[in-house]
């Protein structure tokens, strides 16, 4: 979370100090006990955090959520985030009544789009929106994965 390359397309700034990351982790742990959808990514062989994946926007009344994620640069291009996305989507479908899980990526962040595709997410729309961190308009691609057995109506696509 302290690498500007990792946070380039994220809505939050690079953490300026270790204590900022520690505070973030503490808040995630506190919220997790009350049901937040937020996970730490660690390699199988150890328990060292290398990233996170979370329901950045959670809409239980509408039966879907939108994920956001980050991963330490040294672990890019190893399939780790694709595996995490698949696992989190499966967990959400197993433990909630959500009909879909969605995520967006900046159109210039092609690697994130490929990761979503490999995890089974399909493109549903493209749109321009304000990138709040830099106060500039950006072009985004929204992707979704649907609950197995659910077929969206045209109004839900």
C-alpha cells in the first residue's frame, strides 16, 4: 500500500507511513467482526499480507456488491489476484443471496481487466466518471459475474 504503482488506479492515496497501513488493518479487522466483506490476501506458505480484496460498495438490499482490490507489485502476473477474485466471488455466492458481484477498472489498467475476465467476469458497460483522487475524468469498464443459475433480465445488465 506504499507503492505508487499499486495505487495508481485506486481511489485512495499511497500510504505515507507504516502506521497508516496499521490503522487501516485495525479498522478492517474491527469491521470484519460485524460482517464486512473485506479480506487480506496472503501467500499459502506464510501469513504475510500482500494485498486485499473488499466489497468497496455493498448493496445487500439490491443483492449485489462491487469489489475493489490491490496487490503488492512483486506479486503481479502470478495469477494470485485472479485466484482471490474467484475465491471471494464463490464465498459471496455461498454465504449471501447476492445475484451478482461486480468490479470496475480504469480502461488504461488492462491487467486488471484481464484478471477480472480470467475470474469469469463479463463486461456489462463502459462509462466516464470523476476519478476523485486526481479530480479528472476517467474511462471505466464495469464487469460482473452472476450467481450460478441466475440469468439477468435486460434491466439488470
